[in-house]
């Protein structure tokens, strides 16, 4: 049994990881700004900001393993918050964890550090090249980790997931699910033939826990083994839903520009990363994680997106009424996307 700290443990993936650790018999503590109604009584909450050194010191005390998931996600659209939370918060955690003698840290990074890759699949040796503020901040956090490994001998493993899906995952996916439930048409950019990989939250949790049990600082790219194009994934969901929804194409260049402009003006919930990558290919080579962690993803793109949609339909009333969810556990406002919705 390990004593585990989950930073961001009130967020979507943090809650999934929290429950998996409990099921494995670990003692779990959560560090987050907010609490959630489904936090088990045996999970201790340290309520506070990852940027506050004293709060982080209290959270790290007596801990064996830290799963670091606190992050301002692309929906935040704030370069200042990306830097202060994703970079500064990670540096604070590293300092306090070193003081506390924490054995292992598993840091959840992002595929956004690769921007639009020159080649696919992306593996752990691919040179990062972020193209927006969120990806830049996540890469800078990785650089702070590399410094802590080099200068202080800290044991930190970086896990880079593709876009996370699973039961309870909402955010911008809630918009997609609402449109399909209403039988709306779903746009793709160009032909929608870009290969796009997701990862199920349960599979990401399994990989993270396996990484915590393997000594030595390293990096793993994590994603589904079975995936196809964006069009194929969305068409599979439309067929599964049976509401009459279908997928149609829109020209990539003008729509991408419109997405960027409306995002910058605060008229759309989408962030720069969404407009950059919705119509482009990015997928990971997961061979290293399979080999070294004895890990295997369990769901395909199509299986996980259909599962997420079914969960949302079954829990829609409670989701729309909740007030304690993170960005990825909550409903979002459609903004200017509502115009496209009415035209679809």
C-alpha cells in the first residue's frame, strides 16, 4: 500500500485516478482548490492552490507517490494562468516534494507540446514544437522537471496523454453530445481524414499507476491502440446514437480562421489548440509504454466516444445541475457555436 497524493484530484481525470488508487488499496490524499460531492470519506482533502508553497508542503507531508494533474486546460485561454499554474505550480510541487523526500512523481503532461507534428506517429524522441500558449506552458513544465532530475536526482516520470475520453468527460464534448442527441449535423474540417487518437481515462490511469511502480525518470506517450480518422470516429458515434445526425465537411482554412478569431474574442468556448488540431493528424507510438509498463489500452476511439455519449445522456440532468465540477466535468456555454448549431 502506498500513500498517494493526487494534485488536481477534484478534476475529471483526478477523480478517475483517485478511485483507481483506492481500489488498489492505496491511501489517497487530494490537493485541489475545490472539493467535489463524490469524494469518498476516506480521501483526505488539502484545499488550496498549487502555487502556494505552504499548502503544497502540507499536501506532500508523509507521501510516497505524487500524481501531478493540476493544470489550467486550454479552455482557460489565459497565457498568464498557463504560466503561473502549469509552470510555476509544477516548480513549487517539485521543490516541496524534494523537501518531503517523496519517492516518485508521475507528472501528467500533454500532447499539445508537439503542436502539429512534422511526422506521425509521434514517439518519445520526437522534438516538441508547441504552437500555442497552453502547449508552450506544458513543455516548460517538462523542462523544469528535467532540471529537477538532473540537479537533484528526483525520480519523476512524465506521462503524455492524447485527448482524454471516458464516462463523465464533458467540457467541449458536451457540445458534441448535445448536437448529436438533437440530430444535428456534425462538421469536420476538409474531408475529416486526419488520423486522430484519443485515450480512455481508465487506460491513462492504469498507465500512470504502472509508471509510479517503475523506478527511474523517463517519459511515456499514452494513447489508444485502435483509432481512425476524425470522420470515422464521429460517424461511428452518429450511427451509435441513431438520432439522424450525420457528418459533413466544411473548408478547413476559413473555418480554422473563424475558430481562432471567435476564440480570441471570447465568443467561443474553443481554445487555440482546438482550432489548430481538430482537422490535423496527431497520434502516438505507444510501444515504449506497452513494453516497459506491461500496459495495454482497452478501448478504441469509437468505443470510448460512444461510452462517453451514453454516460452523458444517462446523467444529463445531474450534470447540468452541478456546480462543483472542473472544466472537464462540467457543461460549457456554446457561444458563437450556437449559430453553427442552428444551421446544422
